[in-house]
C-alpha cells in the first residue's frame, strides 16, 4: 500500500492496478469450488440441511463435521490439535496420496493456515536451549515468512542457494557448504524445504528429495517440508513426491529416525481458500517431550478457526466418483489446474522472448521468478534513490503500468542478480496483456538506462 | 483430557461428563444467534443471496462485507489489519458504546480471537529491549493466557492480587506495592486488566478504572484492557465502563498520553461464537515506531480468518429497530443474557449455602470462582499424591460426579487459599442439578477428611 500511495493524486498512465504480487487466487477472480462452499454453508447454518437445493453428498459431509463439533456447532472451540474426525480425514488423505504409506491422526495438527504451523514448530525447535544459537537452513530465494520468523525468534538464518542455472534445483553440495560454514557460529538444527518452490516454482525430483533426507539424517537436522503447492504441478515429467513418502520408502533407518514436519493449506492448490486460514501439519518422529511442549503451546491459543478446519476437511475429502457432486467438482478442479498449467507455459514463453529477461520453467506453484539483467545506469539510478535495483525496477513498473510485482530482494537472491516475483493468477487473457505490458515496459526501461 | 483419561475404563458413578471447565457456550447447548449465522451463510455461499428464505437485512450485511473482500469472496486474504469496512463498523460500535467518544478505524486491528491480539501486543511491548527484563503486571487470579505468553516471551510476571474480601476488587494500593517490589528486579512496563473479571467475575467501578488509569499515567505503564466480557454484566448496580471511555473523560492529559490496547471477541457475550476465532483490538496512543513493528508482525501471518472477521462485523453491527430481523435478534439476545443473569444469581446463592464454600457475587463474565475451605487432612492427602490441594479436590469431584471444573491453582490465588472455576453455561435446570451435586460432593468430602 505504501507503493500505491506514491502514485496517488498523480494522473496515472494506466486504468487499473493489477495485484500480481500475492498468491491470492480468489482476489484475482478465481471462483470457489462449489462443493466446498456448499458444505461450509451447511455447517454454518444447519437449517439448510433441510433445503432441497443442496446435494446429499454435501449434506453428508456437513453432518459428519457437525457431529464431531461441540454442541454440533462450528461456534464451539475444538480440541487445540483440531477436530478429531477432520484429523482422521487428513490422515486418510495422506495415506492415499502416498500410495498407502500410513499416516497417524495423532500426528496431525490442524493450523491457522500453513504459516501458523510453520512458525509454531520453528518456535518449539528454536527454544530448545543449548549454548549456541539455533541455525535454521532456508533456501534462497525463500518465502519471507521464514526469514521473518527466524528473526523474531532470534535464531540464525542459514542460507543455501538454489541453482538458478539448473532450474532452481536444490544441490546437496550447497547444503553441505551452508551447514559447514554455519557450524562455525551456530548450531544448525532445522532444514526448511519449499517444494514446489515459492517463489521459484521448481518441483524437486525424487532423487533430490532422497539426497536431502540422507543429508538430514547424517546431520541430524529436523526437516521442515513446506508442501502447500502439492496440487500445483504443471510441467510434463514433473511429479510431486512428498517427503513423508520418500522417507518411508528409504527404509526404517530413515523413517524411524528423521524428524519431519510437513505442511499443507486450504489457500493454494485448486481451491485458493486463503481467507479461511485452514491448514494442517503432519509431524513424525517428534521427541515425546517436544510433542508435549507443542501441545501446550497450541493450547494457549485455544484452537484454530473451526471454519478453516472444515474447509481443510473438504480439501482432503472431496467428492469421489459415484457421488452426486463429483462431476461438477472434477470439472471445476480441472478447469483451475488446466488454466494454471496453460498460464505457467505462457508466462515462461513470453518472458523468455524479452531481451534481458531469463525465466526458468514454472514447473509448479503459482509464480514466475524471472531474472532481469539491469543496465549499469539503472543500478546507479536506483542507488541514487537508495533503493535496491530490483525494487527501483518494480516501482517504475507499477508507476507506468499499474502492475504490482515483488522485487527479488524481498526473497533473497545471489548478489548482483535481480529478479521479481509475479503470480500467474490473473485469468488467461488478462495475464497475456499483463505480460505484453511488462515486455513493453522492460524494453523501454532498457532503452532509457542503456 | 488427561483428567478424563484417569477415569476411563473404570466403572463411573455418573452417566455424563459435564464440561463446566471452559467458556464454550455453544458446546453447552447455547444456540447461535440466527441473524449472525444467516449473514455468515450468505457470505459463504453467495448463491443464497437469491433465496427468499433469507431476510433482506441479512442480505444487505452480507453484500456489504463481500463487496469489501478481494474478488467479493471470504476466500481472499484481507489486509493484515482486517477488512476495511469491518474496522469501520468496529469503530462505529465503540463510538456508540462509549456515548460518542470517537474511535478511529485506523486504530482497530482485527484478530484471530482476543488471544491473538493479546499475545501479539505483548510480544511487541516486551521485545522493546532495554537493560532489564520487561515486567508485565497481571491480576491474581488471572486467565492463564497471560502467564503463558509472559513465560513464552521470557518477560517477568508481576502479580497484583485482587481483593477477595471485597468482591475481587482491584485496589490501587496493591498495584503500587506490586510495581514498587517489581522495580527491584525488572522494568514494569505493562499493566493487564481483565474487566469483567475472568475467573473472578467482578465488574470494575468507574472510580476504580479512573484510579487505575491515573496510576498507569503516573508510572508510564501501557494499559492492556481485556474487555471480552463487556456484554456479560448481571448484577444490579454494576455497569460496564470501557477503559477507553473513562480515559477520554479524564481529559487530554490522560487521553493523549496513556497508551491503551483493549480487546473484544466473538467468543463471549451473548453470541458465544468461539470457533470462528473473531476478535479485534483498539490501540490508542501507540508510538508510531511501535505501530510500524505491529503492522510488520501482523503481516507475517497474512491475515486473521476472514470468516471470523465477518462474525465480528455482525457482533458490532447487529439488527437495529425497524429492521426485519430485529425482533428475533432482540429475543435471542435477551434470552441468552437473561438466562446467564439468572444462573449467576443461582450459582452464588447455592454455593453460599454449602458449608465451607464462600462465593462472591458473579457480577459479570460467565464463571463462579468460589473459595473452598479444605480440611487439613484433605491437604495432607493431596500432598501425599503430590497434587495441589484444589487439584486433588477437582479430581475427586470429576471422578465422583463427572463434573469438570478447573482448580484455582491454574489461575493463581493467595497462598493457603483454595478455589475452583466453574462456568455457568449449562442450561438453567442442568446447572441447578450440577450445583446440587457439587454441594453433596463437598459435604461428603468434608466428612471424609474431617
């Protein structure tokens, strides 16, 4: 909003601000999944259970959720860990997703969006005490929740760099370097992974995940797998592999020892229900004492929003073939994911046609993170404004086109490189226009500072 | 749940566990306010806006909320501080409540229940730095959120004792003593007040609030007023006075200088919508730099649940005379509050008929916090079980009657005194039975350990 403020009162060369800066699908016009909202409405106002305009399968889900709530109402507190039957549904979902690898409802914690889970578990892990400060490994570029929470907790942020030349892959040698150097001044205990990547959009190969798990096992690192984009995989040849599944398949030496927390959310995927703040974490091999602390910490805040828990239930327990709502659900889901795949390709192709812009394939998630090569004079002009060069670029882009994107410096990047993050959430035709405008802006920018 | 576990598998002398331990109205059978749920259902599933079974005033509210949401959907993120029009409605509510004392929407922050607001503001105030640790004054008995957050933040808990002999009144001389002693080992910076009291149920007089504000002004303490029970005042002669209003009426020397955060919630009052995790805080005279930190901290967690924000909107913007839903709303509201008032009196009267039990009037909130006089042999028996004596008492009560209450030691109490907290949320006739059972249990307990 500060950025927007700068342009207020001045006649603008655009008619509309396009907020391509945040992964907020419904704000960009994506329609909610009908079935999810039907169940939510039934839970909210149970009189509707008598209405013929709601399908039976939605009513069945709503009755089941309400029966598990105190006083059969979304208005009661749930257990701090979340409503029992919803945790069971999450566990069943994980088991299905991972081809039968079992999940225990007791290891599932419902959260206020994934952010809440991530910051809660980091708080527990960092507060462990010890002589030196706790080091937390995070990818660079990263989603800034991590750096913010690490700083809040007075832990040490340990950067490992993703390999831009290699489609933002995670290289275990780079992890090794980061840990080795970190050990000189802190105690590296946690390794955060974002897969599919935010802001970088890469999807990790099974081999890479194995390597990471082996490394975590060697170094006794707690693995924190941010898997909120697990439904958002577009590139042919890419598939989502959960850390949990790979861990299990690597055998008991790994699966009984490596500590892992993984996160999911109602906010991303094909449902984009950000506002409900629903999420879960699955935590395995957690030391019983730490688990006790976790439960205590969670209980202070009473419970996550029960409406968000209900939304999470529908995400993990959607209509299945044979149910009345299945066809419509399938159509809606495929339409959202199909469009995202189309837009991922379109964005990559169009960015790579712009001179001075290099964009890796958007294998997953919902962002492009192109590298922009800025002329020396533009860098000087930014410095004259005491701005990071990519911040300067993004400000100019906003002022001249109304397109709002986030400078790479907000996520971290190798020194001397510049990027921005743009969502691919605008509808296809609008996105095409946006990309065309960015292209024109970029060419003019290069000319101006040549 | 640990407590309940102890009784599992053993044949129990009761047929039902009565959870009188937590202020969870709907779990005890209270029905949601129809209007609130209608608006929420309309917001959740906007197709219902065409349904003739919903009243126009509910539709009007729903349309207004949706228009203020990104993509007209509860599924979008809101601004971190909350949806604009809801913050405006909160400000208008406060202005009405306080007889015209103005409230600025810019000072309103929507939160994930009041707990979130309280812990967030404490985090900001404690992280201020300085040589000695920050002291936070809290009443004893207190709601344990405070002690938990203070301990999490590694701040110093500074106890001031409420005056049980004087209906749990807050005595400024006791505040003075607490601050004087605290200054020897920490830097007291924050004064927390719970009014109406939890677990103690007292309603502070206007005079008392003035004295507290004057004291905070003298000592430059940040005032933190937990006013979530502002609608729950029962005793004739008692009235809720907001700290904000009294502060304003004390004149500019106070109203421009004393820093105050006050909290409200959807969870208590007559609506009891705990599960939605809605709440707000109003923060005045906050130092701009601290305000900047607050906004930054809030933005890390993206936003409070938008459904909870919508619920908060209905709490502050209910039907008014002349609107279609007003009569039903008024009836439902008065029925809940009327029953609570009846139950408050009933509970006080019945407890005071029991030998060895002393119960102050339940002027407000939704709890009784009777003092129980335990025989020396009961105290010894508890010690033999390495339990606090009131914990021992509550365990026995649960095992023998199925009634679940919370020992006073969970809230803090003067040494050598024992209490428990019991909600008055069960329906009137059920509450009467519960009280009768507690009486019989207590008499038997006294006999056993005489």
